[in-house]
């Protein structure tokens, strides 16, 4: 009972503590920005099943916010960008009421969510008192919306719960969304367009970054390849340029930097690139390492093998495992763990890129007889060397490529998400695919759905 009391007290404090307006002393009291913070805490707890920040006392929670302002998002799905915006410790950067409402309504329009009717917005209603009753029992610690490990019907329950929760929030918060704080720069007269906090964040980011630095790979034919003159070409490169143009950058303002599977996250961390478009698979293992927008294309798992071998006939993945030949994959790729789990023999040491693996494959003095990676990546090498290597049939598993950014870079992530949606829906995606990838011996791939920007 004592522990439950601590949890309930902590929950109330996390929802109310930013009534100090992001820890500024002598605050005039509760503000709309503080209520938006409380809404963010509530939505996070409903979706994730726990509080966003640790601590039993107010100062402990404040310290956790300062040291780790971005809590992890595992179950929030399309709701994650909204919660991130509401939990910004800087009240001037926090989502305003109009933007929060628009984003919540956009989540409810997700075709994968069950329909949830939205109530009519009240025009003028008195704002209820949001100060919690100290005697009122708090919600249980575990979320009724989603629980860790749910599969199948549990997933459907998550979606249904999300739709119901958002509809309830919009219904109960209608007074606030109609009367809450006006977007920054609004005079209230309607004579000038309002400038939202998100737009102000982007203007600040854009003015500080006159050049957009994009990490791409240099050794992936048709996908991303560095040419003799130092320029880059391929599907990933065209995707990066399309995103950059949508962000307002000219071609000469985009700087491409070669990365590989092993160093691309550290290139982001050390500010050497702003985003990475380099066959970067969106996986749970990379949560917290980078933020993704995507997917922008799908890939399948397969092997590249020697076309003619005097020693082995390798026509399937079963042959590779049966003959126990060495399989090469790039250092830092998702295939390292996959090959270990499936009991393949991994070639050591692993090269930094797949070009190194292909060189090992073509060198008959090595015992490398197969390269493991995504079909799109390996199909480019097969296209470039048709007399030497062949691509096996696609195996089980699908890889989703995402555009990667530093965690917490919300200004850039929001704009990239918007830009990628435009590229996919405008027909530009298809034109890029036809130009670079349609010549490969692969099943035809259609454009993915517009991105949801989940982390």
C-alpha cells in the first residue's frame, strides 16, 4: 500500500510539475503550456504503460527530465510524435493547442485504426478545473491500452484502445483546444497567419544549417554508389535529394558523406551528418540509437553466391548451411545476429561494407562462398557482375529502410516526415524506382504507405 501511494503521488507530480513553466521561478501559475505537458504525461502513460520520467520527489523527476528529456517509445506508434511535442521541457518549443489537436485528429485518420467518432467542438465553454484532488485515487500503474508482449488480438486491442482514448481526449479537451493558448505570433485579429511552435523550431534549425549533410553508402550499385568523379548516384541518393528539395535546399547545398553499416550511427552522434539515407533497417535493436522516418522502401533477405564453383553447388540457403561454407556480411549489419541465430558460419573479420564481402566472394583463394544481406543491395552487385555471381531466391523476413536522424532532433524529423510523405504520394517515388531499381532481377515493389514517423 505504501508503494502504491508513492506511485500515485509521483504521477500527480509529473503531471503538475511544469505548472512552474519549465522550472522558471516565480511563475504566475498554471498556464496552457503546463496543461499541454500534463496531457503529454497522460497520453504517454496510457500508451506505454508507465510514467515517462523516474523519481518519487519533484526534484528527482526534474533531474530525470534534464538528463534524459526524451523517454523511450515502444508502443505509442503514430501517437509518439504528438507525445514528444507535448513533453518538450522548453515551454516555448512545446506543441501549441492547435497543432496538438491537428496531430491527434491526424492519428485518428490512420486507416489502420478502427473508426472512432469525434464529438462536435464546443464553441464557448468554461474551462474546468484540472487541479487533481489529492484524495482522488490515481490510475493503476499498468496501462489498459497496451501491455508488453501482446500479440495478435492484443495488437488489435491496442489500436481500438488508442482510438477510444484519442476520441475521449478530444471530447474532454474541446474547451481547451477552442480557448487554449494562441500559436506564437498570433495577434488574435486574424489579420496575419499564426506561426506555430513547430514552425519556429524549423526556422531556427534551418537558419543554423545552411548545408544539409547526408550520409550515404559508396559501394551499393543502383542503390547508392560513389562514382569516379566523386559524385554519388542511386535510388537512396535520389531519395535524399528529393527530401532536401522539399526542405528548401538547392542541389549545391546538399553535401554527401560516405558512411558504412558500422559507423553511420556514430556519424550522426558526432554531428558529422544531419541524416542518413543508407539502407538503414528500422529495427527495435536500434531504438534510442537513432530516430527513423519511414519506411521509404522494403527489402527481402537473401544470399549472393559464386555463379560457378568447382567445389560446391549452392542453389539455396539450405545448401549454404549444409555445406557449412563461410558467409560474409558487413560489420554492424542486422545480419550478424541473424546468421548466428540460424547457425551459419560467419566469415571473420567482417568487412566494414558489402563491397569488401563481394571482393572476398570473388577471390577464389578465400573460403567465402556466400554474402548475406538485403536483396536490393545484393541485386545491384549481381547486376554489375552478371558473369561472376548470382542471387538466390528471397528468403523469409522483410527489411524496412528508414531515414535516420539523431534522437530528439524533432524539428528535422517532423519536416523529413512531411517531405517523405510528399515524395511517396506525388509519384516521385515511382519515377526514382523505375530509374534506378527496375532493371534489377527482383519482384516488383510498390511504394510504401506514407510514413507515420514512429521512432
